[in-house]
């Protein structure tokens, strides 16, 4: 039987999930292409920012992961720039690859709207590992400068502004507020007067999510001293101030923007059906229309549930869609019938600063506080642990190969 070649572009939540399923089948050779040699655990970014974990805990080695599946899987570090769908060829900055099946999983990026002057230049983001690390370093540097320059109990206010009230904006606001509260308790005299302001375009944070989560998140943010400015849009940003709704000015010392996403740059030049966020519109089998062997999963695509409702971009939906797309690729390889997607989200877990989270699972298991925190932590740790175990196999294989390599020299 001919071995088919599957290319996965992007080793995030979707790409890694698909890789695992396709490799386990033993039916194809797989090439995973990612611009970075690691899988960045974005869902744990708030822990990194709050110094609760280190960089190694939010990144998974893609080289070791691919090695762990043996010779049938190869990792290529490259940035994909173009895809020749007619000739089934993927073109990166430094390499080109032919495919029988293609799975696009290159995710999304922060939507730095071009219509908001100064936004990209003067705000920080956490969508990439580099962004999260420089955010953390610069934030601590600014805090240090504040302590050093002012000191004493009569300090000038230090204002942190966060744009966007979705999952990432809320988690970052809560975690920073908690972190600052602790920082303040330990350095009372020098670190007084730090304020966090969350700017949201809607009535409530977590717009579109379950009322229970909205209520608990709002309550917690207010308890932590976060000021929520609702019904407000950022219309321009300067080095230390921004304009709200084209009229009101707001001073800030540090700004974070988490106000939505657009699909990865890869879709920008593609002449394919897309939504306003540049996400690919897929058919019921999660294929790119007109190309029978091209699938997409995760944030790069507009995902819908069985009822046609758009599913918000999330690690969970990325994994669910990748699992489904991978199964359909295997069905085609085996000359079997594909199944239409039926993506059902199991629940939402929102970290709300320190050992506190709000959780809703299957629409009826709900809890908030320490129990919620443990549920979220267990889910995150289990994901990380499973992949680390798989990576360990890759490292062992590499160590076995090494002496043979040395002999050759
Ligand atoms: C702070 C924060 C907190 C979040 N919290 C949660 C949460 O609690 N729960 C939840 O479910 N979701 C959460 N999310 C959202 C979640 O992280 C994303 O929805 C998820 O990462 C999407 O997975 P993905 O595989 O589609 O894309 P990604 O995980 O972004 O992976 C895309 C991969 O593609 C690679 N890539 C991109 N372009 C190219 C290219 N041209 N060539 C080669 N490689 C490329 C990237 O390097 C990356 O490795 C959070 C996001 C953030 C930023």
C-alpha cells in the first residue's frame, strides 16, 4: 500500500493533537512544519506572567515530540509563506514540500487593528512566547523603575490598562491584579498606588459566555480592585495615553492588548472563502472548499457547532477540530467515508488570579474558587504531562542514536 504524505502546518494545540492521531495510525508519513521549534502553551501564559512557572513549563520541544513517533514523522523549522494548492506543494522561507494531504493549523495572532493608530507600537501582547517573555521583563522593569525613582508611601499612581474582555484579557487582568496585591503586601511602602483598568467594548466581560462565568469573573475582578470600563472602544494610542470612543483620554504606564484575534498571516494571501477575521470557512468535513485533500483546524478556521453557531477560538476547539480533521484524513487514506464534524465543547475554565478559577463543564457542573482552580490546574497539568511523556520517548531515541553518530566521526 502506498504511504501517503501528510503535511501539518503549525505545531500548536491543533497541530500536536492531529500529529498524535495520524502517527498512531501508522498509515502515513507526516511532516510537521512550524516557525518555532516549540509548542507554546498559551493557556498557561498567565502563570508565566505572574511568576508562577518558568519558560520551560509553557513550551514543549517539537523536535523531541516528532522524534518520539519514529521515522514516520519529521519536524521542519520553517515559516510557510505560500501554498500551491493545484500542485500540492507547500512553500516555506527555506524549504518546499509536496503533500498528499495538508492540514492547516497555523492558528491566529492578536488583532492589532490598523484603524487604531499607535496600538501595535505602544501595547504588549502574550499571543507568542517571545511576546509573553518581553511583556514580563518589561513589566517588572517598569515596576522596578517606579520603586527606584519614587519610593516612600506617597508614590504617583502606576496605571496598567488592558484592552479586551475575552478569556485572555480577563485571565491576565485577574492574575496581574493578584500578583500586584501580593507585591504590595510584601513591599507596602514602595509599591502602593498601582491600578488596573480593563477596557471592554461590551456590557460585560467574557461576552457571549455563560452568565455564571460572566458573573463570577466580574465579581472577582472587582474584588481584586480591577476597574472595568465597559461600552468603550480604544480609538488611538500614544506612548502613555489612549483615546476612548474618540473623546476621553486615559493615561497609562503600561498597556496590554488582548482585544481579539485574526487568523495567522498565512491566510492573508489565500484566495479562499474567509470571514472578517481572515479565518478560513470550511465545509462540514473541515476541508477547505474546492480542495479535497486540504483540511484546517484550530484558530485559523471559523469553527461551528452542529447547530451552526460559531465556536470561540480556544485550545479545546482547536484540539476537537484537529481530531476530527485527522480522522477524516485517515478515512480518505483508507478509502472510507468521512464523517461531518460535530464539535461539542465540554466546558470553560477561567483562571481568576492566584488559586482561584471559575469553571463550567457540560453546562451543569459549575464551581468557583479553590476547587475551580484545582480543576483548571489538573486539566492543564494533565495536558502538559502527557506531551512531556511523549517527548521523553523522543529524547531516549536520540540518546540511543548519538553513540552511533559519534563512531562515524
Ligand atoms: C493569554 C491567553 C490565554 C488563553 N486561555 C485559554 C484558556 O484558558 N482556554 C482555552 O481553551 N483557550 C485559551 N486561549 C486560546 C488558545 O490558546 C488558542 O485558541 C489556541 O492556542 C489555538 O490553537 P491553534 O493550534 O489553532 O493555534 P496555536 O496554538 O496558536 O498554534 C499555531 C502554531 O502555528 C505556528 N505558525 C503560525 N504561522 C506559521 C507559519 N506561517 N508557518 C509555520 N508555522 C506557523 C505557530 O508558531 C504556532 O506554533 C488563550 C490564549 C491566550 C493568548
